[in-house]
């Protein structure tokens, strides 16, 4: 699949007649003047910067317009870093503890006075400030008590400032609290970058060939990097940013396109002949009681074409919750079975695997197919039998979990692999499955949530993509409502009514991986409230959270599936695919803390039966604007693709469901997948054109591409052919 650790390796090479490693950018930061072991340690731990190259690519997160001066009477605590010009009227020291002094300066312009505060190095400041001179201060107004002040601003004599000012754009680098206590603020980072750029000037190897830069009007790399750290003006800055975005997106696409192309050309696949359809037809005409949607039919046609082509298929199957992906996957598996091959479907949890077994067995009722379930909890004796039957070919379809990946699992002739909820599996795990055959099987990867197009192109660009963009008819929409915590009693009343009608209820609390404790507390507190409102024996509650042993979790879920309990209180562990048609209410607590795609996914747990279903989004009484936007999106839209786009826009790809667990770092330094969608398409076309003319990038003018791609894939060679 995809190896996006690109940027950090960009600058390792110099292109000359011979290629040799460009050592200077590999230098550790300790070798940079101004960085001692202590600072190096901090930069590494706090920002992940270890080499000169890392720092070179640590770009400012914004630029402040330093041509603008604020009037002191305009200042307020909500302003970002601002600049003021004026004089100090007087300075005052006071003791805040036995050995700590505070210095307060009173700074004035024509419009007012503001306090400037320093907590250390006060003597030095006192001796260097003159009351006659005009100064420029740069800092952030904050409220202390009820007075506005600026703590530790940058300070510069106005006359010097005028001379020094090369550009109005002043870079701001993100720092952390720890960095600041180690005296590494944005300005220090800027200084370090300045030192660094002077040291490496003339030695930064270009990473795009000249013809390419000329054709697409891209600045040289060295100029670009100087510009990003020390911009001359907005226009040049924009061109520099464009070059970096262009480059990072281009190399991702070039890499993906080449993988895809090589695989298509070099990987033969099993041929499934539709004339052999038998079980598939029986299943279709005897056991499927509904008509396929147009989208399902279209996707099946795409699959059919692939498996007849003689090339191995690698297809991503996207579709909203409930759009009928599983059925499509089953029919694809039957193509394999009718042609004498085995098929398998792998799910991320035991419950999901069981549900697949149930629905697949239904569709295959009275047909001559041998299906079995292989999960961690299958008893040793049964397991041995399953292993034997798989190896002999007696089993046609195996449904399972990670257990399928074990070395002891051997197939007779695996022809089709379906992976459900794909992002739960890492690249390596999937590789193990492919390796079970001499010839790789056809592969369908199903995603749990729709992925925005640009993100799909970037994460899964080496796969062919099929989309089911239509729900089966007759589904009633889940009614979504927003409630505040203060409305909880009304919500309890609603739950009681639903339970009286024989329905079941999910209640979900957020799970934040960084603070398991906190979250567990959320659930515990919440559980107490619910237990009091819904006491036994009339009401029974299942509880599931991440800290439980898998077996207890499974048990608790099963109680709910079997309708022994009416309420299931859980953290997001239930998010994936549980199917309980009788559950009609999904209550999401602290909904503002969830991503949109996750909310959508959770909402998809209800509305699976015929009864009207509801999703209640509970939030704090007070909400930020962004949170309110997100909640409103959920209330107003049920379209998974639309919601995914909004999620990408509001939270960026790093947080996007699917990318975190995908096993790849989508480490874009500059490009923004939600804003730069057009650029993604543009560079993809360019990459395709280059590869069409020179598939192996063997031509001289493309040599530099080849080197960079090779670097990108370092450590992933083994997976090159398996997606
Ligand atoms: P997904 O895996 O995409 O979330 P499923 O495959 O689980 O969706 O399908 C959800 C439900 O819809 C299942 O009960 C399935 O049998 C049913 N279903 C699938 N396709 C159709 C269709 N064309 N018409 C009616 N119901 C369908
Ligand atoms: Mg599903």
C-alpha cells in the first residue's frame, strides 16, 4: 500500500553525474551552532526534530503582517500576536517570591498605556531600556486579573527595527510549553532556521528535475525553503508554498500510480469465468428476496470485469453504512467458488465475524457451499478440523478474524479475499494473508465509512475504487436530534417509552485514547445515572468498554444481541458493525467530542430494522461554534459522503477515521487535502502521463523521480506487490 513518509527523506540525495548522499542535511541538530545537547533533546522530544533536514522542513504555521501597528486602546485579550509602537514612561520592580522578581514597564502611545511584564533577566532589561527612545513591541495581549498586559514581548528599538525589516511577513513557529520553559520560543526557532539556512546555502539538492519545474512553473527548492522561513512578500511566499504542496502531492501520486501500474502489468490473477456461475445464480434467484440497487449492480459489474481480465484485482469498496457492501462481497466470493476456488472474508472483531456468518449462511441457505467460522474462540478440536478442511479444499468460504492470519492456516486455493472495515488491519497483517498463495488472490477491501475523494485518492490511490452511493429503497431515515445535558430527564423519559415498546437502546460515551482514565470516568459517572434511572429487574444493562477483557466484552455484547439486556452502555468499541435490528435509539454522550465520521458510523448502528429509529446527540450545555457546526451537520445530513467531506474540512486528515489506524502516516507538511483537492487531481494526471511514457522511470530526465520514489518506499519493498 502506501508509504507516505516522504518528506523527511526528500533531501538526502544530490543529483549530479553520480549520485551520492548529501550528508550535510543529515547532520544532527547538535551540530548546528546555537543548539546544544539540551536544546537538541527538547527539539527531538517536543517536535520530533533530529536532523538539519527536519528543521529545514519545520515550517512556520503562520506569518504575521508586521507592517501593521495596533493602537494601545484597540488591544484586547482575544487578539493574536500584535505589534505596538511607543515609549516606556517608567519601570517598576517588585518581588513575587524570595528570589524571583517581576518587572513591570508602562508603555504608551498616543492612545493609551499598557503594562509590559517580565519575570526574569530584569536587570538586563532595565539597563537596556531608555525612556527617550521609541520601541516596537511584539507580543500577545493577555488578561491578568482584570488588567490587560503583555508578558515577555519581543522588543526592538524603532530605528533598528526599521533597518532590520526585510519583509513585513514575520514567521510564527509552533512551540510547546516545555519548549518555552527551555527558552525555545518561535523567535529562537526562527534564529536557528536563519543559522541553518546560512550553513546549507548552495548545498540543498534539488528534488525536481529542471524540465519539470519549468513546465509546471515551480520555484527551485533552495529558494523555496528560504522563502518559507524568511518570506519576501505574500506573492513569493504563496509560490513557495505551492511548490511544496505540489511536490508532496505529486510524489505520493507518482508512487501510487507506479505501484498500481507495476502490479497490473506484472501480477497475473485467477480468471473467473461467468459461464461457470451456478451457486451465484441459485443464491441470487432463490435466496435474495430483494432487487439489487443500481449501485450494487454497477459495482458487481466492475468486479466481474476485473476477475475476468487475467490480472489480479485490488479494489476498494466504499459505501455508506447499510448500503449493502456485504452482499456485494458475498456475490464476488461466489464467483470464486463457482470457479473452484476458495474465498475468505476477514472482519476486525469476533462479533462482526459471527454476524457475517449469520447473514451469509442465510443467503446461502440450501445451497451446496461449505462455510465455516474461524475465530480466536473456536475450540482446538474444531479448529484443527477447519485447518484440515481449508487445506484440502473441502471448505469453500471461511469467515474469520485475525485468526485467519496465523501460520497454521493454509488454503487449498484461495481465490478471493474480502477484508471488512479495512483500516483496522495493518499493511503487514494483510501481507501475511496474501502470502498464503503462490499466485495472489483477488482482493476487495471494504471501508467502514465513506472517505472523501481526495483522501481516498491519496491513501488508496493504488487501488481501484468502487463506490456504492445508493441505499436500498424503503429505509426510513434515522431521526437525529440535539439535546443538552440539562435535557437528560426528557431523554430518560423517551428511552422508557421505547423500551416499553420492546426496543433496545445504545448509549455511547467517548473514548479518548490519550486519557483512558478520564474516559473511563465519563462512562462510570454516566453509568451511575443510567443505572439509577433504569433499575433492575425491569431494566437490564450491558456495559462494554475498552478496559474489559475481550471475553467479557463479547459476553456483554452477546447479552444485548440476544435481547437479555435492553440498554447497552459502551465506549466506541461498539462502533464497528454490530447489527441489532431491534435497537432503535442511539444516544451519544458528549457528542461534541466525536469526529463526524465516527458519529455517522455510530448512528448507522440503528435504523437497521423496520421501526423508526432515533439518534440523540447529547452535548454540554455550552458549545463552541465549531462543535455546534459539527452537531448541526449531523442533525441535517444523513449522507455519509457529505459528512466525510465536512469532517475532513473541519478536522484535517490526521484525525480522519481510517487514517489513524491505517498504519500509514499521512504526514503532509503543507498540502491540505480538503482545500487542495484540485491539485491532487492535477498532479495525479501529471504522474500518470509521466508513467505512461516511462513506466519504470528509466529515462535520464526522470532519474531524480526514481531516486525519490525508492527512498519513499524504503522498508516497504516487501509489500510492493500486495497493496
Ligand atoms: P453494509 O455492510 O454496507 O453496512 P450490509 O451489507 O450489512 O451493509 O447491508 C445492510 C442490510 O441491507 C442487510 O440486511 C442486507 O441484507 C440488506 N440489503 C443489502 N442490499 C439490499 C438491497 N438491494 N435491497 C434491500 N436490502 C438490501
Ligand atoms: Mg458492514
